[in-house]
C-alpha cells in the first residue's frame, strides 16, 4: 500500500484536507492517514466541523506522500513542531505536497528555498520570507525536489488527481475523477483574483479577516461581514 499522510492542526481549512483526501482515498492501493500532535478531533477554521486523527505526528516516521493543508491556523502552526516534522518526513517521501497556505509550512521547513511554489492568492507573497518564488499557477510541480504545491483550497482536488496519476496511472485518475463526478461548471468566473472586481476582492478580504480573528475553539463560525 502507498501511504499518504495528511497532518492536521487547529483551524485548518476543511476543503484543503477533504479535497485532497477524497481522490487519494478512492484510488486502489492508497491508504490515507490523518495525523496531529495529539489524537482526537481537530477543529476547522469555521469552528463547526472537526476531523478525527487516529495517529500522532510522533507515531508517523515515514510516508510515501505528505499532503500539508492550509488555513488561518497556519500562522500558529509555524511556531509549533510541524515545520520540523515536515522536514523530517520529507526525507522519506516520494512526493511532499501542500494545498493553499500549507506551502508556507513547507517553506518554513526549508523545502522551497529557491524553488517555485504556489499558495492561496492572499498568502502567496509570504513564501518570499522563506526564499521561495511564488507563482499564480494552480498546481506547481518541482519533480527534482519531489514537491508539488497547489493554490487555494479547491486546487487540492486537481493536485490530488495528479497524484493519483503519478502513484497509479492516468486511467485510474480519470476513473476517480468520474466517480467523484468532478466536472466543474461554476456559476461565476470569479475563482481567480485577476478576473474579479475590486468590490469582490474587498469582500473576500473581509471574510478572511473575520476568519483570522475568530476564536479557534468549538463555539461557532466567525461572523460573516456583509
């Protein structure tokens, strides 16, 4: 079995995890493990959903693939054990990957120095603090370094399908995509900052600000600005 490990931390973004988890978990021969500092439920950035991690970071000594999610909790996670753990596990992987601001954790682990990488459009410039070169591509592959980074949130689905292809074959990846009926036809063409108005950009920034200041515990989702 190919072992995929997804580390969780408080205030991760749920789709960062699930968007990558679903295609990989559906593919034959791939086992997905959720790990965190302490086992148990880990709350997402809205505070109303939690995922259960059955393994601790200390118990994970190796992985074939590492998928690091992002979210508002990335800021706090930078100060914890996760960057050093990522650096250690990367030595064992076939691919080390990230979704959204998870790439900042890869960068903090020293894995993106001098390399191209992507992230959520609101977080991409943070990569320069660690010597990475941000791009606005949806998925960036650095094969020589065994690293793949995906942009914001939903791009994790695209990256995971690519991983399924790399780990199995193209037919399997296409079959997984079909089973998921992943056939995007969004009601708006507003999935990239280059294609929206200043008003939409400002509204999205306000939502992010609300998420950043919300308490990390279970009481509820942050107030949504109007």
